[in-house]
C-alpha cells in the first residue's frame, strides 16, 4: 500500500525534490471553515465600505460592486496569508484601488473610441438630490489628477493614516503627504475659482 | 477675488475649511450608495476560479515543517502519501464539489456556520477522496525560472490532472510568480487528459490551452513546457518522461516549441534558489529557521532580511548545493515583531550580483 513516508530524488537530473508533509487529521475542515469564516467576517465589516470606496474613486456607482466583488474574490484566494479579517483589510483596499484603475483605463479607451458626450449629462447617480455645495466640491475633485483624487478619498473618506494610504496606493508616505497637500490646495483653488465665477 | 493671488501652499492640508467640505461631500456621496448582497457570488466566483480551500492549512503545515520557530530543527521534509498519492486515473470527474467543507471533526472550534457551507456536499466519503493534498504546482518567476508552491485543493480528476488544472487556471500566492501563457478558461476542460505508463506520463491539452492573446517569448514558452513537466511529474512522483500532445497529436506549443516527443525535467529550468516558506507566513517572535534548496557557484548563498523601508534587519550566508546539484540550505535569525522580506540569492562568480537566481518571501513576525 501507500508507504507512510516517501522521498523522491531525481538524482539523474541532479535535482532532488522532496515534498511535504504530515497532516493533522482534520486539516481539510480547518482550512475550509477558516477561509469561509474570515471571508464572512471581512464581508460583514468591509463590503459596504469597499463598494462605496470604489464608487467614490470611480465617481459612479456603475461597476463599483463588480470592482469590490473582484477584490473580495482575490482576497478569498489569499486568505491563508492573514491571521484575522482585520489583517486583510489593507490588501483588500489595494485590490479595490487597482480594480478601479483598471476600470478607468478601460473607460479611457472607450472614451477615445467614442465621441465625447454633449456637455456632461448627469448620470443616474448624479440625479440624486444633493446639496449644491457637495456637487461643487465633487466636481472640483473630478478635475484633479487621479493620484491626488485617490489620496484625498482615502484620507478624507476612508480616514486612513499616511502610512495606510501609502500601502494602499503603493507609493511612499512622502508622496502621500505631497499629494494631499497639493490636492487640497488645488481643490481650494478650484472651489475659489468656481465660487468666484458663480458670483 | 484677491484669493486668487493667495500663495497656493497656504491651502495645504492645514486648510480645515476645505478639508471639512470635502469630508462632508464624500460622506454624503458615499452614504447614497447602497450595495447589494454579493457574498454568495463572491464564494462561487472564488471557488470556480481558484479554490482557496485548504491552501490555508497546507501553508500552515508546510511552513511549520520548513520554518521552525523557537529553535527546533526538523529533519528532511517528508511526504505522507495520502489519499491521492497513487494512480491518478480513478477519481470521479465531479469530485470538485466534494471538497466543500465537511462538518468539522475533532476540533470543535472550527465548525463553519451553516450559511458558509453550500449544500452541495454529495456524500460523507468526500472528505478525503475529494481533496488533493499538498500538491506541488510550479509557476514561472523571475528569469523565466520555475518556482514551486504547494496547494491543497478539491480533486479534479486525480492528482496529476488536478495539478495540471491548477497550473492552467489558478494563480500563484507569491506575487513574484506568474501562471505562464496558459488560457485560464480551459482549466476545467474535459479535453485535458493525463495518462501514466510506469514512470512515463502523457499530457494531452486542447490547442486552446496555449494562450497567444499576448506575445509569448521563446524563453517563456520553453519555461512553460517545463512548468507542465515539473508539475505533472511531481503530482504523481513520477521520475520518467512527459509527452505533451496538443489535441492528441504532436504540435507546436504557442507556435514556438515543438512538443510530442518525450521530455524530462530540465534541472536548469528551476530557479537556483527556492525558499521553502509560504508567502506572507505569520510567525511568532523568536528564532526563525528558514530553509530551502539552492544551487550556487561554490555552494554559497547569501541571505538578507529587510524591513519594509528597505533597511537590513539581518543578513548572512550559508551553504547549499553547488555545481550540478540542488541541496538544502538553512539559516536562523532572530527578529523583533514586524513585516520582513526574506531574500536568498545565489551570487554569481564575482560574489556580488544576484542575477543567477533569487527567491523572496514576505513574513510577518508577531
């Protein structure tokens, strides 16, 4: 029958290959239930937040759920890396940011192929009643470079530290600081300009 | 407005008014988004693409074997030849669902909530028969060299076929590795077969398995053929040759590499260094023992442990294999809590460059 212990050495090829392992009796159930448990915990705590983060970064609810879903699928496949659901949040956030960028890249391609829509008609989500002031702020945010927008959303909505933002975006903390600084300044300038123009 | 003349830097993050307006606007905007429930869709999608089942524990066990915290040292890493270790021909084709979580057994704390278990478990005998344990799958990494990860996944037609399907359709845990130019979509195809005669294997793949939607280099194509050879032979511990067929016939893989004749593992296809450590492994503070296998000029490999800012926490060198043979290396170090990158590389003859081969793993010390 199957030997209890086997080694394999492909000495002819010069490559000894030896592999794992002694298994605890119940390892399958431990594995499955642990991944599922972590997923549920993570989903409960983070699903709405991640969809909203995607929606803010995309400035649209289209695709926000898809982006978040893909992020959760990616994280589910890597749940073995994390001891607790909390440990996985940073990685999850990075997946969302990357997913958003990928949607945006696709959008850019589509926009290049299609003529621009006449005078920016509001999408369905823009039709929601919203204070004028908010609309002005968000419109100003839209004019900023992508990296600055990402930093501002993560800082002022997700309320992350500089370090966490740096991890989510794969940039240095110094860069986060400077993007925040410039982003807020540009936002202020845009708001000042708009509100001056409105007067 | 004279505000336009204001130096722009005055309105950096120390601009509470703008910051507050932004905060409020984002909050109200976010609150207007009401996400639907997609938990089941996430589970289904995750399992369809790359079942995470058991990578968890595989990692725990495999890492426990190679990485001994607290000063103990394990001997040779051995395989207990489990349920799937024999012939790979008899497993039921629909065994994939069989590995949905069985009821937790002896360890009462791990029973999944009822909702976590899709009601698809077909039978009680599924626990052991439906899972391929400790399956080595090879991925392509830096320099188009092969690297190895162990997975524990639902059985999809025996160990050899399961390993091939994983290699075609799954993804490595280590971000430095990649799948190779395989078409993920065919990983479940019934047109894939593996037959074994003695120590020799034949793998038949549909032409669609060879993904040419992105450019493939000859080096990558050759590496990917070896990836298949290493993966399928490791799955059943066969030491013979592998004949790759395309739709039952000899052919050209990616239009670049002739297949159809028996080939063996090319010892040069693997990376000069493998660290036997699960990517992202969490360990307790104390003495950390890192093991792996290597082949380097004069046998010496260098190792470094760096912090996220790039500063070096520890470094040294140790002996692995030299010339033609890969042999085990091992080193120990003591690290305070934190996240680290462990790098082991084979220096070239000058003793400096790391181009010859390297492997890196992230660890979290708690």
